């Protein structure tokens, strides 16, 4: 049984287009959609096909993709999972790929970048047992980017061979980097201009996630998030995450990750000679970004 699992928070415009393509794919037994507290109801999608199931996580202030995908995969019924982002439309040939003990399939951003499709990296097929062995996606990764790479690296380290989904088998609806990171900023209305700029930059998100994944590697020694059923039936349900059991990230770790992320953004957007940049601390980087933003405005 193959379950296509996807997630969505306030990007239902893309989802509504993709679902109409997914229901035409061969051999898909279930399409499980995790609604991560999307503002507009997407319950009407259930009318498109009886294979569609909808799980809504209530009360989530911002987008945390790793929580959402782990929830969806845990709820899915298939022994094979096609993890598919809401803006992705895989070709029928993707469904014919069959992960098995010892191998899984995933897009590769290196191949995708050559044809303008870096987001191929987020699309993959694996077995439920492989997901369980890795304990799913790292729920310590709470920003955009690197969650898929971390998941693949851990599966590969566990003895699974990564085979590539060719980029030409994956089509994506147009979207901007702002679309990708918009819902990660919920609950941070007090950001000043520099903070808002930082959170709009993909390198900021990726640098934080990379450091946390390196210093706190995920595995079966962690317990995934717990969700309580609020109400629902076989096809539509609402759940609530037990935030009291969220794994805390220490303040020193968060500060270290933020400092490295600030340097990553400054290095990328400011034209500073390397010898000068090497001597700049976090405060100097923030000041440089502030001047850049003021000049741009």
C-alpha cells in the first residue's frame, strides 16, 4: 500500500492544484494531508476523491515542517510513503519506484540545481520501517531547510542506499523564497527590521538547522511529538500537540546557532573582503546588515 503524504500551512493555493494531479497518479492508495493550522479551511478537498484523508493540527502558531511530516507519516496506513511537498507534481514514473529494505529514493538538489529545481531534494519514497529506524524527521530542526538532507544522511548511515529520483520526473508550481519561509515567522511580531530580514533569508534558516543537527543528532533516543485526538472520523480528524513534551533547545545552543546563521547571511549578502569579515563578530555583522537594509530602503 502506497500513501502519498503532504503537509500545508497557509499555502492551500498550491495544494489545491497539486491534489488534482495526485489523484490521477497510478497505484496511490491514500493521500494524507496534514493541515498545520491553515487559516482557510481545506476540508472541501475530501470531496475530490475517497482516498484523501485530512489530519488538522490545531493551535500551531508557526510552521514546523518536521513535526507536520512526522505526524502525517505516523497517521498514514501505507507501508510505502511518497513524501511530496504541496507544490510538487511527480510524474507517474515516480510511483513505479519501489523502496525496499536496503534502498530508498530521493531527489537530489545537486542534480536539481542544474535545471533550476533545487527543491527536488524534498521529495522521496521510503518504507515505513526505514522511517521508524531513523525515528523520522528530526524535530530539533524547526526552521526551513536541511531537514530532508539530515533525514537522508541518517537513513544512509543506517545502511540504506540512496537512489535518485531524476529531476525531470518532478514538476513544481512557481513560488518564491518568501513563500517558503513566511510561516516560520509566526509568533515573532516584535522583530525589528534586521530580524525580519534575517528570517527572510534561506541561509539563515539552513545555518541554524545544520548546526543543531550536527551538535544534537536525532535518533531513536528522542521521543517524537505526541498528539491527542480532539475529534474526527476515519477520513477527517483534528489533533492537538502536547507542547509540554517538546524537546527543549538550550539557550547557549540557540545563541551559537543564531550567531553562525548571522555570519552566513552577512557573508552572502554583504561584499566584505575576507580578511575583514574574519575579524567581524556578531554585533559587527548585525550593524553591517542594518546599514545594508537602510541603504536599500
